[in-house]
C-alpha cells in the first residue's frame, strides 16, 4: 500500500484554523452589515509532471512521473471599508520525489483589512501556509521533488488599531499586534514563535502651525519556543519650529532598548539625541540634516511628477545596526512601465522575514508580493487593480493576464533568496532593482537583487546575488505564453558558492470561461564548489485548471 505522508502537522493546521476562524466569521458578519458582495470560486488543478532527476541528485539521477490533484477555493471582496482576499489549495501529489507515496500540502494566502468604526477603528489580519527550504544551499523550487530539504511554514498576524482624531490638537495611531510563526516537518532549526507588539504615535494637529511635534513608542517581544527571546524597543519624540515655508529646525530625542543574543557590538542601548534643520525650497526638493549621537542626512528629490527619490545616510551610536547606514528608495512611473529601486540596512529575525514573505504567480510576474499589490491599489476586480498598478486603461488589461493572476496565486513556489532558517538575529544589507513594462498584449518584468547577511551570534555571513525576469505575451485570442528565468549566486559562511539557473517556457490556453490548459518546460541546474550540491533537471508538465 502506498505510504501516505502529511507534509503539514495537523495539530499546527488546527491551531491556524482556530485562530483564523473568529476573524473569518467576523468578516462574514461585517460584510453582511455593509452589504458587500462576496466572490467565491472553487478551483481544481490537475497536473502531470515528468522529471529526469526527480530527487535533484548529483550522482543518482532518477526519472519519474508525478501526478497532482489540487482542489482549492478563492474568496474575495472589496469595498471602501473592507478588503478580504483568501486563496487556499490542498496540494495532493502522488510519487513526489519518486517515493511512490501520496503527499498532501496545505497552501494558503490570506489578507484582510476591516474598518470597524468609521475613520477610527480598524483590524488587519493575514495568514500563510507554505513550504520553504530549510537551507539556502541545496534549493528546491517546489514540492514535486520531495521534501528532503523543506519544511511547512505557518504564519498568522492579527493587528487591531485605533486612529484617534483629538479634534485639532493631535492625530495618532495606537496599534497592538499578535504574530505566530511555526514550522512542521523537515529538519528546521527555527523555533515556533509568538510575537506581541505595541505601537503608539501622536502627531500635532491643526492647532500647531509655527511649532509641530510628535511622540512615538514601538515595542516588539518575540518569544521563541527553543531559542532565546528577542525584544526590540524604541521611544522617540520631536519638536520642530518653522521660520518660513522653506526653513525649519528640530530637536529629537529618545531611548532604545533591544535585547537579543549577540557576539558583536552592532547594538547599543541608551538615550539618543539629534538636533538639525530642514530646507525645502520647493515641492520637488528638500534636504534635512541632524547632528548628535544619532546623526543623519536625508535628501528628497522629485524632479517631475512621476519620479520620487529619497536617500538617507545615518551614523548612529545608539540602537541596532550602529555605525554608518544607508537607506534609499526610488520609484519612476511612465504610461507603460514602473521602475523601482530600494536599498536598506536593517536588523531582522528569520521569523520577521517569513511573516513578510508571500510568493507565487504575482511575484513572478511583477516582482512584488501579492499582499503589497493589494495594499498599493484599490478596485473591485483584478483588472481594475492591474490597471492602476501598471498605469494603463482597464480595457487594455488582457484577459489571460487576469486569469494568470486569479488562477495562479495558490501556485506557491519556494523562495530562493530566504535566509537559512535559524533563530539568530542578523543584519541585512539589501538592494532591489526592478522594472515592469506593459504593452497591449505583453507584460515584461526584470529584477535584480543583492543581499548580505551578517548573523549576530555565529558571525556567519550569507551573500546573495540574483537576477530574474519574465515575459507574459497574449499572442492569440485566449492564448498566452510565459517565459521566466532566475539566476542566483549564494555564498555561505564556509566561503563556498552555489550558482543556480532556472528557465521556464509555458503556453496557457483559455479553453472555456472556466477552464485553462497549460503545457510547460523547465530547465534547472545548480553548480557548486561542493560536489554534493550540484545537479540538473529537465521537467515537462501539462495541467488543467478549473474555476467553478
């Protein structure tokens, strides 16, 4: 009898379900109050995959056929007060990894935002269930090749917040949050964590014209089941006075209190202070500088309406990631393209990265997560949101592109650029550059990224360099093609390097309004300084995707 292996712990799945159920029930009741329509779409994906190296082996290559039958459901609604988007799939694989057994993987992406009291009280929530690589050295792309180096990651976030408007005296936000991250299956060294956060900010209101002020408090406590707990806490306040429309001076102070295991001097607790000035001669340019034990210079440039560029250099004696630090963000929009560049230096835990991580078809096409896409756009339909994001008329958004987004969001792939799953705090220095270009029938995406991670206890380092691209072309009525590639170099703490290349060519045909057919070829190869990490794979697949 075929062995049956459940890749996700039913106990953890029940925990996620129990925690998510009250949010979902509240969502349904609140939608009835606001009389908002639900779009509910059951889905079914049936796929047959042939691989000539099913276990990604360097010296024991075996071919195999893998069968996938994956039912799912999509629930969506959008209004001026509420947004709800849920995509769930139960992925059933026969002979994954050539094991002649049945593997079941739960996969979920869920985002919601509710306005409980008009312009005052809100609730954000999100949840994911996905499979990810335990180590970033021998990377699989999905569950087809088995689970030797993977684990199931469950995340849940619930965050109610209040935005008080104290007449014309002050405006603010008071937010509390609960996050949970857990893993099941595989040999992950990552603890299950419960994170509690409190964030308070008050800004001066209209009563203050010559003088303005703000006060802020941020606290996050991460309780790890196996490793040491982690806490990040920061308090700050600022007073600013304006001489005229161009010039202002300010004084800023606060206290930083962070607690985590480290063998470096990158974190320093205590009081910080900064005094400085801002010059803003026009809406297109401003420069601000402050001197103190936390000094900085910020330049904002907007030469034309479509370009926004902000860059900050800081030198901090107090807080995490002390010393020299850079931040930069650039966005450029044209009628048919969106260009973005981001560079940041910050301190993270792996659990924080996993909470932000959502991958799939949308990320492959556009270079940002689907949750970011929802937060950046508004609209009742996918076509309206894509029109806003791409900057093109809604009638020019092709039906195959809409279908690719709607049908493929559950097609979760492993993130190739995740850190090794560990409880260590690490400093990340990351640059991202991407461009999305759209014509009437095609959408192009090119992106590049470079990240260097420095772990606080082991002092291990990971260096990631990658490039990816895709071309989605609606070349005939109800027919589109998709070409994707990914190249990534990963250098580990032992100074060895893995170089990975993946290329995919696929054609999708909209057979009926409810049925899509797809054939795809994929080539994957990895070269490494370690012979055991080298492999190559050719894969052919055919699938039918149905929406009911």
